[in-house]
């Protein structure tokens, strides 16, 4: 997916085609490569690409830790899910990157590795969790607390659009207690 398409997808965060989402959700099986677009209050609109897995807890489908359906096998998408398509397999190639050049409001594409999800990519707006001095995308840490050091699960990072070059809505900085602010 090219950068222009990514920005278009993230910019259409107010639209939800429930019929299309249910159609795709009904056809997805474990290990299928999918791209889920999610709208979240603290993290804005972001996209997760990876392999669908079955949750041990709910037996529902997940991608990158993000639930796709409300009840296992129901075909009913979670309310935050605003887009769902089949996708290309996520690259497992790590690339050199520098987390110190990324800041709040930048649009980035970041790959993470976390079992049982495996390798997945999150594309969205960088949100700073100010209390812990952590940068996140879609709730996943880009940096360790204190900033400047790549998060343990981060495998690659690419800036799609610096904050001052795009017109997408930028979520506010997180100023909570840090508990539950980010996925990890």
C-alpha cells in the first residue's frame, strides 16, 4: 500500500460500511492476512495488518491484539472496527530505524512482533503518552518509558508523513496515570 493510499484510508475514519465489514469478517479464517482499520478515542484512526488469530480468552478473531468481532463466530464486528479487508502478508524483514526522529502527530508505519499474533504492522498517528514519556501508534509502544529507546516489540519503523505535512486529525497527548494507556 503506497503512502497516498494509507493517508486516504486513515482520512476516511468517519465512514463505516458495516455490510462490507460483515461480509469480509464472515470469510476470514485463522492465519488469513487481513487489514483492519480502527477508530479509537485515545489513538485516532489506525490500521493493523497481520494474520488473524483466535483469541484464547474469547475464541473470537484478533489481528495484532485488536479484536475484530464482538462474540466468537458471531460475524458482528466490534464498534471500533471501521474497515476490514484481506491483505498481503506482513514482511518479516527488519529495517534500520531511528525512533528519535519521530514525534507526536507524525503518521508512521511500524512493525511489531508479539506472540501469539506474530509479526504485524500498525499504521497511524503517533500519540505521546506524556506521563511515561512513551510514543505509541495504535496503542503499541514505539519507545520504552523515558523515550529515545526503541520498544522491545518494535521491529521496524517508517515515517509516512511528518506531523506538519498532513491534514489528518491528531489525537491529544495522553495524560492519564499510564495504567491502560498503551498496549505495550
